[in-house]
C-alpha cells in the first residue's frame, strides 16, 4: 500500500518547489508582468482544479467498468445532461428560474435517475441475454450519438453559462489568483471525492461494490445482491457525471457536446490510474489535469490535451497496469 501512494510526497514536493520558484520570481517579474514561476504556479492551481473535475466525472465510469466490465462510451453524455438540465432549471426561459444551488441538486438527482434508467432499460436486458462486451460497447457508441443529438435538439448549439457566479473578481493569494467560484468548485470537488472514498471504505454498500468489482461470482455466492449493487453504481455514476458537468459548466461554459470533449480525458485518467480502480481514476485524472494545464507554459493551448495523452502513453510504457493498478498474469 505504501508503494501505491508514493506519488503523494512527490506531488507535495513539486508543489513546494513551485511555490518557492514563484516567490523568487515574483520580484523579478513584478515590473515586466508575471514571471515564469508565477505562471507555473498559476497553471498548477488551474490544473488541480481541472483534474478534480475530471476525477468526479471519471470515478463513475471507472466504477461501472469495475463492476460489469463495460466501457461506457455514452458516459460523456451524462455529463452534458447534468449541465444542460441545471441550465434549464436555472436560466432557460421555459424553466422555473431556480437558483443554481437547488438547480444543481435537482440535476444531480436527474443524472442518477438517467443512469438507473439506462441500466434498467438497456444494459440489464442485454446482460440477461448474454450479449458480449464488444457488442455492448458498440451499443454504447450508438447510445452516445442518440443522447448527444437529443441534447442538441432540446438545448441548441449556442454556448451558454449559468445565471449566478458568472463574472467575479479574482482573489489574490500571493503570486496566484483564483475566483471565489473556482475556489468553491475545487473545494467541493475535493470534498465529494473524499466522501466517495469514505463511502467505498467504511460503508456496507461500499464494501459490496468493491467485492463485486473484485470477483462478481464470489460476491454473489457470498449473498451480495449483485443486481442491486450494479444499479447503485449506475446511479452513482450518473449523479457524479452530472455534478462534474455542472462544475465544468461553471468554470468553463455549457455546450451540447461538452461531455464528449471530456470523455477522452476521462478514459485517459482511468487508464493512467488503473482500470477499474476508483482511487486510480482520481489520481490519474489529477495528473492529466495538471499536465494539460502546465503544458500551456511552453506550447499552444490547443495542444494541452495532446500532451496529457502523451504522458499517458509514457506512463503506460513504464507501468502498463497504471499508477494504482495491479499486475495480472497472462496465460
């Protein structure tokens, strides 16, 4: 276990070094704009914020893969559905005009309902018929296209933003700045991830989820209601994806294909952290977010996702099972 978390002191040391560099560069760059150290620290803070949002959306996808070994290509649409449903309740002229907080809570509940309905109406019948994983993966692609274009018809193709917390003055924290909205989103994301970790480790349902992910047949033989666990995982995945979509819409903007754009980064975080591991999805997503943002210090913003995926390739060449994944014997 100690080896798995060896990255934590390294990440902390990296943060301290950045702070020291930024403090030294603050005086040097004060007259000529931000120095490299300040920009590096700001990019690191932005990367942590981006990474925890990716982690919230990716954890549900990882749990789904861990329990039923399905690569859900439609998971990105759950992200979009959460953001657009909250937008409908908060901003849309046809909606009730709720404040963003109750609108977000309702959207998370709606995302969980969508996850449960998709499992109950699509995946459970397919599993009962013994449909192969490759065929089910193809079905997820078709479901992704269907949901994405339903959102396009209902929401439209114009980018939009929520009514509250749109334009804010940044809080200066030494050499870096962050708006109260972004700081709140980051802290809430960390709290949600921490609560999810406690849920998985300290509760009966969390133990059941981990048991099903480890060995479905043995879990069922032990008396665990596997179908109920899978339904709960789908609901959790849909709710977390919706919450991540709301957070991403707050810090960026709401579009009809925002979830699809995040999907590749979700997969990258899951694979980098270790397939089927919720904690691996958190760590991998954080690494992807930090690398994507810090790459903008040297390269164009349009290439930030490409460099994040390059890091994924390099890590997998050195450690094929991912950061927190386990080695498996083949043959």
